[in-house]
C-alpha cells in the first residue's frame, strides 16, 4: 500500500533530521554562527553597528555553509539511493523533506544566534535580518542539493560549492562594476541595477542596508519602474528566493528521475 504523502514526508523529515545532526558542516555552522554572534555582542561598542555587523557576517557564512550542507547531505546517502528511490514515494518528496529539514535546522541556529545580539541592541531590525538569513538558507540549500546531485563525487561537489559561493559573493560584483565602464551602460542605469539585483547576495545586501536605514540606494536616471522596486526590496528578495529555490528543486527532481532503480 502506498503511504500517504504526509506520512512519508514526516518519516523522511525525521530521518533527515537525525542524519543532519551528525553532519559536520551543520555542527561547524552552528559553532561559527553562535561564536561570532556572541563575539559581536560582546566586543561591538556601538549598539547601532551591531545589526550591520550581523548582516555582513551572515552574508558570508550562511550561503557558504548552506551550499556545503546541501552537497554533503546528498553524497552521504549515495549508497542508499537504490533502496530509498525504490520506495513508493514521489521523488520530489525526498527533495522537499531534505530542504525543509535542513533549512529548519539552519533557521533554528540563526534564531538562537540572534539572542545575544538582540540583547546587546534591542530593536535592531532583527526580524528583517532573520528573514534575509532564511532566504539565503533556502537558496543555498536548494542549490547545494542540486549541485550535490549533479557532482559525481563529494570532493567535486564541495569544490563546486566553494566556487559558486566565490562567484556569487565576489566575481559577480566585479563583473557588474566592470559593466559601468562600458559606454552603452552609461545610459542604461536601470539595466545595470537589474543585473545587480539578479544576484541573491546583492539583493539581500541591499535589502538589509536599506531596511536598516544604513544607506539610501538610488539610481539616477533610472526608469520610473525602478523606484517601487527599490522601495520594496523585501518583496523582490522573496520573489527571487522563490524562483531560485523552485528552479533548483525542479532540476534536482528531474535529475533524480533519471535513476533506474532495479
């Protein structure tokens, strides 16, 4: 008898949660985030700077570990694929169970890490920062699962995760800044802004800075549609997260469907 989807999802989530707690990247992530957040709360003298320090920290740490965790969890069960994929459960259920469980664990770590910094700087826009961290976790884990499914070995998958993180965090910004020097782009500020905001890390960074009222972000000469977008970057981040996560999950599902379980 085919199990109910909810029952199958619950069983897979419990199994994934138990496995994830033994994932060294999950343990390292918890240690790094808790230790660094406590250090920020203790050593940052200016309360107003605490939220920005946490935002900057999460922009580096959350995407990196989310990618690594997603890749690692796929390769940890490679040997079990013939058994797992032979079960009468839709394969997308495996992916969604992994995604929600891993993101739930990351969210719990981030929520706990906010306690010391929230005590150090009450009212510092912590709900916004937590939401942005959750968006980074969703994108990172879903892309990590897709990358882990694509890579033939754990080493290649982890190296690919590091490369993807470096491209998104550093090289993409260098490329967009280089575009400013192109004469055509001088008259297309909205196009430049659109290219910049396609990168989730840049979108999260700008949404966090504008939400915390650090710097106003304007594009002189941009089209009229740009102003509402800049005023509601939180909605743009949510939409971008949905698109990236959906595409990554669908790609992983299609790749899983190629397996012929005997």
